[in-house]
C-alpha cells in the first residue's frame, strides 16, 4: 500500500521443515502495476513452481478479489492470496457470498486475507469506523461462521445479520486470515482468525513479537492447533539493490526498525530471509519494488532464492 498492506501452499519452490514448522515462499503482484500485466506474471509464477501469488487491494487501484479470481481461471494449481480486503468496505454477507462462489469454482486455492483497511482511505469512502478492533472481532467471527455453512444471527455494533445462511457454502470451511500491526490487533487476529498477515516494513524482531502476540491471542481464546503467520518482504536484486530498497522504504515512510527489507545477490537475499523464518514466520511473500522493470527476472531470482532456502 502506499500505506500499509500485507498465504500458503504446499510450496513446490520451498517447503522445508524447521522444528516441525513448514516454510513456504511466494511472490506478490503489486497494484502499482496495471492489471493488464497480471496474466503474464501469474502464468510465469506457476511455471516456475511457486505455490502462491498474492494481490493487494489498495484503494483506489485494483480489486484484489477480481485479480485473484482471474488468476485462478488462468492457472491450474497455484494458490492465490489476497492481502488484504478492507472489511469496512464490504458487507460481511456479500463477501461471504463472493468467497464461497470462488471457493466452489476453484476448491482449496484461495487464501483469504482481511484487515482494517487504511483509515485515510476508509475516510474517503465514508466507511471509517470508530472502533476497528470491534469491527474486526464481529466481522471475522461472522465471516468464518458463514463460510462454514452456519446460519448466523448477530446484533453487534457494526455487524448485524438475521438468520443469514449461504445457499451454496464451500464444501469445506475457508480459512480467514487477518492482517495486524499493533499489539491489540495482532492479539485479536490470533483470537478470531485462522492465521495472521504481517505487512512489509516489519523487521525480524518485530515479526517475532507479532508471532508471539497472535499465538497468545489464540491460546487465550482456548483455540487449539497451529496459527500460521505470513509476511510481505520488499525484495530487490542485483547492482544498486540496496539503494533502490532504501529509496522505496523512504517513499513508504518507513524509518528506524521499520526500514527493513532484503536486497543484494540471490545468496544474500536468501541469507537475509532466514531471520524471518527463525522469528517463526511460516510464509515469506517476496514483493518487487515499485521501480522493478524486469518482472520475469525478479521471478527467476525469487525461484533461485527459494531453492537455496530449501537446500
């Protein structure tokens, strides 16, 4: 996002085990680029063996859900993530209908992510809420229930449903991942969501804290099982990569510990990424810089990075 934004697969590129935790690598198509470029990017990503491609939904650029659906139709096996759909923007029943339809058409390939949305953008469309945390708690809880085929009645502060049940629910419940940055939101993602998405500009140290908060939130809710965590990482290769990365981080307003990403040769990038794996992040999503002009080359380098991490 020109503000904040942040899924999984069996990862043919990278699927290694660290203490029982599986790590996967995917790539991001950013909406700084026109949608006409999506098809070539995702077809090449699948050909290279990636298990996932992620789309943002930045206002007012490209629809994350439309891009994801087109990608699912253009490809055969690659998983498609959305990081993230801003929940103030969509009625929860409408999103449940959309996701259920996509899931039934392309079973098991959609990795759904939702979040607060950039508050400035929510202001612009008249959808900013006084308590984003309350909205996330109500919305994610209702969305998971609807996608599980339940009849949902709720009279919350923001979410109100009266006996709503999908006629065509997914054959199996769809995991709902939620994005978080602050401590309260990160804890809430563990409490109510099926996984947590961390945005770019999150250092390995910050990621370790986020993983701990999300897992603690899950435990406090009495929920068992693993809580997967994904992260976006700005990535640049080749000569001048460090300078390009620094310029992009500055453009995004990331300073101090938030001024973080990976840059350099394939080997250097792979080594830098290990810090996030050690922090407990299970899914690494490599994001090209906005000034990247060679997307096929970027994808090939990412594939080499994954091979090194797998070795």
